[in-house]
């Protein structure tokens, strides 16, 4: 979720063959560059990405276009960005929960009661890592810097880091639907790998906390599965679980659209202030809506680490805990983000990207038959500023 998150096809972010060739002085180099770029464009189109990669090469860098790995990197640049952005988010987020939970009651810690009350240390790190869900609500903090760090890592892709936000951007901001699958896979894999790294780092601490080889899930008093994914409070009903995630996701998407709205008289699209604004948004969600379910609000953030925890030995209880709660953070964020986007566009947004600002609230698109466009045609229209495609 970066500055370009809700409009990744802005003209200034896309570079055409001619844009690159302005920096290519040799005809031979230009010819080689053109052929390599054409191949890359076809490969990117097949993956659902924009045909033109968002990188401008200088003369002394053109030779990279003939090397295997730089070409692979250009083809998969945005999925790589989503993968590593989500991975960094989980490293900070799950890592903070692990440190707080596993150091509980550590007399050797500053203050003599573990590293759980380390808010001053976190802020001292430049608004560093605060933790997500933990059983004691007095210790509730949020994964702030983890999100902000992920934004900067994944800037080229739009830094969605959340399938539900990607989904809502496809609905309301004309992000091409063909990008959703590869972004989805990259985000889930990034979360899986990030949580795996946290597990490996804290393996000895987990053994010390639970017992060697023992792995339990909430509501066990010594459960460590909550380090990696969310689990609901035992008193919650199934509708209560769903609504908790739904309302947090609704607020998330509504406010993000407000922050990114260029027509908003206050935020003006947030520009460089967007990461800081998002920082406070996530802080508020955790402070106000994090207690009951841990405010996953993100399928990738919850499902990837849950799958990892199952793989390393936490057992089938990771799926059955909370009355098979696992599907709630997979479904509710999509519903909540879609609803939050609808509310903002229906009542406030006036831009041309939203289908709600078209005749019949955009429902005509559901009945378009025989008007499909090729990947290249759509992206070129988006690049030229024609959003009504």
C-alpha cells in the first residue's frame, strides 16, 4: 500500500520502448534492447502484468537486458516486490509477537517482567515494532513499522500486501483483474516464508517456553501458535468473530481510499505522507478492534503463517481452534474491504475510476459481451489516461 497503490498504471510509472531508447545512443544497442524488451513484454503480459516494466536503463546498464537473471527480475519485478514486502511485514509483525510472548516474566529484562512492555524501545527505534494479538489486552500493541517497512520494499508493485485490498482495487480503481492471481500468490508465499524465518529464529525460545517438541494453540496457557496467526477469544460466537474482522476491514479500506483520494480537500492523495497516515490507521485499528480476533484483516497475513505453523508441527488444531475459525480471516477481509470501498465511493468519491460513478453504478460491465480487450490494448489505454475501459 504505497503512494502509487491505488493507481499503479499512472503514466509516469510506465516506461515505453521510446522512453528507454532516448537513453540509448548506439543503433546496435538499441536494436538488441528492442528485441529483449519485446520478449519481456510478452512474458509479462502472459503473467497478467503491464507489458512495459517500470525500470529505465542508462547506456551502461543496457547490457543487463541480455543476461538471464536481470531479465527474469524485470518480468517478475512486481510479484517479487509483493513477496518481499509481505515477507518483511510478517518478519516485523510475527517477530514482535514472538519476542513479547516468549520473554514473558523474564526477570532479567529491563523492568524485570519480560520484554512485553517495550513501547519506549519500539518508539526509540524510530517507531519500530509493536506487537499484534496477545491474550492480555493490557499488552495489546500493533504491527506498525512492519506495515510501513513493507510499503517501501514493495513500492514498484503498488505495495498492496493484502489480497483484500488488491481485490477492492480491482473493483473500484480499475486495477486489472489479471494481476490479482499473481499478486495473491506472491503475498501468501511472502507471508509463509516470513513466518518460517521467525519460527526458525525463535525455535529455541519456543522449546524453552512450551517444552521441547511441544506445540500448542490457544486457548492453551502456553500456546505459541498465536505468534504466527490469529485466534479468537473463547467467548466469541461465530457471527461475532466474523463481524470483528469485517468491521476492521471495512474501516481499513474506507480510510485508505480517503487517504488516496486526490480530490479529498484535506489529504490530497496523501503524497509522501501516506505511509505515516497508514501507520496511524493500523495503530488505531489495533488499539480499538484488535482484542477479539487479533485483527488479521488480511488473508495472506493469516493463512500463510497458519499454513507454516501446521507444516512445522502445530497440528490440525491450527484449523479447528476457535470452532474452525481459520476461514474467518480468509473471507471477512474481502467482504469488509469491498464494503468499505463501496461506502467511500458511493457517498464521497467523485473520480472516474470508480464504477459507481458510471451509468447504472457500473453494472453495465457485467453484461458486456464480445467487448474484451487484449492485455496490451487495456494497458495502453490506462497509460494514456483513458480509465473508462
